[in-house]
């Protein structure tokens, strides 16, 4: 009801003292509502300003991405091979599949250690080696926490690449497929869950400049660094889990939910460290809510 109509109604339906009382109570209600609405506006504005800024930076970085060697591991030989997704795309796929429950650097080094042991990284030769030998190298070199299981995933991935993709793993992402199809193709590898599949697709799009027809299914990969940053900036609550982070990222930028991934990860591994975060050096220092729980 508008203010004019309200006054008209109370004047015609109440005594003078009742009218005063009703007007006063109405004015008080309006005042309280205004405060509430303004607080909501301010809260929403702050919340979305920072996320808008992050999305804007992430989009700019994505637009300006260049095909260059991506620093994935410290070992230069391993890094070179992992980056060679044109000639040795299976190395990238195998490394992604190993990236679970151990540090990424260790996981991404596994393919090279296996190749060194067998003296080859050619997929057709690797496909001739029996599973037992893979188990031997995984256990002997203690490549992973779960050596028998990961050796089997490694071995089966080699067979799948050799048979389904005729030795060329790049067929997983060639020809500008949809992001959903690329994620699905990774999921078809035994031992590959949604986290690895979306991470693999995400890195292909962001770091290796692989073109997809859309980016809807490229989710944020909420590892420990991404989670820490999302919590500290106040975009998700302190007790939010990874699934909640994924849905918030979808809400933020549905056409490419994973676009903020690299930005958050970069902050989490540089200035937004678990202890003593360097807020003064941080690009979002002014906007961040700094909900820091040490
Ligand atoms: S301002 Fe501080 S708490 Fe916020 S993201 Fe940057 S380093 Fe982390």
C-alpha cells in the first residue's frame, strides 16, 4: 500500500489519537524496513563486487592466454613431455589420472618415472607391457599411496588410449567438442572421478588453449588452496564443503564455472597461504572480507 493511500485509510477509519499511533507505528515500520533493505543491498553489493572483480580478471586472463610451456613439475624433462600434448597427449592423460590423494607434483611425475623404468614412452610399446610389470614399478619406486590400484588404472588407461583412441589421446579433445563430452571421455577411464575429469578439461582449456564449443561443464576444482581463498573472501561459508564451492562457482558464472579456478589457486599458493597471508600484496586486498581462520 502506498503512503498516501495508507494515510487516507487511517484518517477515515480511526480517531485522532488512534490515527497518530498508527501513523507512528507505520513510520517506524518503514524506517526499520529501509535499514534492513539497505543492509541487504550493502551486503550484496560487497559480496558481488569482489566476485565480479575476480570473474573479470579471470576472463581477461582466459582471453589473453597464450600457448606456452606450462610449469607443471620441477623436473624439466617431465615438464616438457607433459606439455607436449600434440605429440604425446597420453602423457598428460596419464598424469591427470594419477592426481589423486597425493601431492600434484608427485602425481604428475609418475608417468615419466614409469617411462624411464621401461625405457619408452611410446603408447604402442607401453601397451605390450603386462600389468604385473606396472605393479612392480609402482611398488618398487613407491610412486603412489595405492600402488597396486594406481598401477592398474595406469595400465588400463594405456590400453584404452591404444584401442579406443588408436594411440592418440588427443582425440579426446580434438575437433572442438563440448566441455561435457570431454569430461565424459575422461570419466570413461577407470579410476577417474568427476574431480579429475573436470580438472583435466579445465587445464586443457585454460593452460593448453584447447578449444571447446562451450565451457559449461568445466567446473571449479576446489582443492585446499581454492577452498581457502573462497572462504577467506567470504564467498562461501567457513564450513562449506567442496560440493558447495562447486555450486557457488556455477551460480557465479554458469557459462564457465571453472574460470575462477586459476585465480583462486594462484592466490592460495602465493599470498593467501594458510598462515601469515600477505594481504598487503594481494590484488583483492581492498575488497576481501579477510575471514581468516588460522
Ligand atoms: S586479501 Fe588476504 S585473505 Fe583476502 S585473498 Fe588476499 S591474501 Fe587472502
